[in-house]
């Protein structure tokens, strides 16, 4: 087994980009874990709060809302995308967008019988497609 060699200037720790923090925050129930483990380990509390803060900042930058700003449904949905809008913006068919929603590759919510996609989830979807 080879020994791990640290690069010059290595500092112990992990750097999580804000978009990845958002994905972790929204997809693996970090809020529940953060609540359950609160107070057990000060370092863990600090790390989980830093992830939450980074996720909120990234979501606010994508959604166009200020940090901590309440997002009521009508205001919140104003910037959201329909499958048709995503198809037009990306150059893929609306059927392909709906398939991505159905397969869980593009998170969406049904509002008044119409699929809607948040700006953050749209951005993640586009980034994931570019990285294929």
C-alpha cells in the first residue's frame, strides 16, 4: 500500500464548493443530521453549519433572493423554469427534459399540474450535462 503524499502547502481539511454544498444540503438530509447531532461535537457542528451557509449563499445567488429572505410560493416560483423553457434554453427536446425529471436527474415540483424546476436545480442539471 503506497503512502499518501501531501502536496506542498497542504492544509488539513476539505474544501467544498458552494454548489456541491447545496447538492449535499438538499439531497442527503443534512438538516436532519445537523439537528440530531447538534451539540455532540463542536467541530462537526461548525462543519455542518459552514456547509449550510455555503449552500444558502449559492442558492441565493442563483435564485436571485437575499440570504435569509423568505420565499413565498408565488414569489419563489416566478424565477422557476418549465420543461418547455429548459428545452428552449438547452437545445434539448421537452421530452428529454421530462424524462430527466421522471428519472430523477432533474429535481422538479408539480405546481398546478405543471412541472417547475428551481434555478438552482436547473444550474446543477446544466453543470452535470457539461461534465458528461
